[in-house]
C-alpha cells in the first residue's frame, strides 16, 4: 500500500475508536425481529425450537448492546417472553380491527401475511416491551427495521391501546411520547409528531394524545405534547393541528375545490 493509503487507514481506525458501533448489532436485531414474528405466527414453525434460538440471539444482543457492565441485561429475557401471550392477544384485536375496517380484506390470514400496517404494529408491540424494560438501542432498531420494510415509523416508546388500525400505512409517523387509546383508525401519511426538535425536550411529553374511537384520515398532521384529540372525533385529510380538539368533533380542511368541465372532451 502507498503511504497515503496507510495514512487514510490510520485516520479511519482512529475515528472508529471513538465509537462503540458493531454493525452486527443491527443485522442480528433484524434477524431476531423476523424470527420473532415467524415464531409467534407461522403455523409451520416449532415454537419450542425457535424460542431456544431467539434466546441465543438475545444473548448476542445483550453482549452487543448492553455496554454498561454494571447493568446486566441478561435477566430481561425471561420477563420478556412472559409478555408474549399478552402481546399476541393485543395483536389478535389489531388484526380483527383490520378485518372489520377494510372491505378489501378477505381473511384474517391476509391481514397477518400481506398488510404492512399490521406488520409495523406487531413489531412495535414486540419492541415496546423491551423499551419498557430499558433495554438499550435494540427496540429502536426493531422499529426501524419495520419502518424500512413498511414505510411506517412507530417509535417503540409510544403507548398504543387495543384494536389499532393503520390503513395502507405508507408514510405514517408516530412519535415516542404519543398516546393512542382504543379503537383508533389512522390512514396513510398521518404524522403524530412534536412541534419542534430540541434536545432539551428529552423525557418530556412532546407528542399528541389520541383518545378512543378517533379516525384520522390521510396526510393529517397533529403536533405537540399538549394536543389531545377528543374521543369519537374525525380528523379529515390534510388537516394541520397544533391545538386540542374536544370529543365528538369533526375537523376538516375547508379549502374549496372547483371542478370545471373540459369542453374539448365533451364533444
């Protein structure tokens, strides 16, 4: 190698020393997430066999992600798998909400296999349990894996109730401190976000609360930790909200659309 190449290599290695960044952590988390979904839903998979492999991978994730040696993550596994039955019950309610809401759905199996919104919700629910236990980085990598596959970003810290439905899913963003209660329906392109980004806001309620039985149509944007969408409300498409809405409200984008006939094609 030339002296210039050796100098570049030394500079790169020097900068890498400042990071604790094993890329294998990302790859193994994605494999763990895919295997977890398969284990809990695939009727042809052996739950017993896969649980053993998941535990083995989890030990890898502990070694890769738990950098603070005084805080062991190994004890989390048994507590984590105990959450699986409850998570499955929640996902059954979510899947039924998809089937009840979408006339294009032909079976519950189609929901599990073909709906990106359901997949994003499933990975969120798996990751949320690890998030609650304080497991570092892995919950975020799990939801980012689902984000890449589905176009739906749900932060692992969000609190989401039962029977949640995201139609089409693409472009949906749900922030870390969002609270979504029961029987909520969201369409593609909806953002539940913060009014602005500031590191000093870490740990504060930055994102909206959506109460029971709310419908939010495509490309609506709802921002702010003090913003609450009251129960049984309907938020129309392309609405921009930074203030709370009382229960039983309908919020619409009132921009008028005028349709004129095209005389050339009327002939």
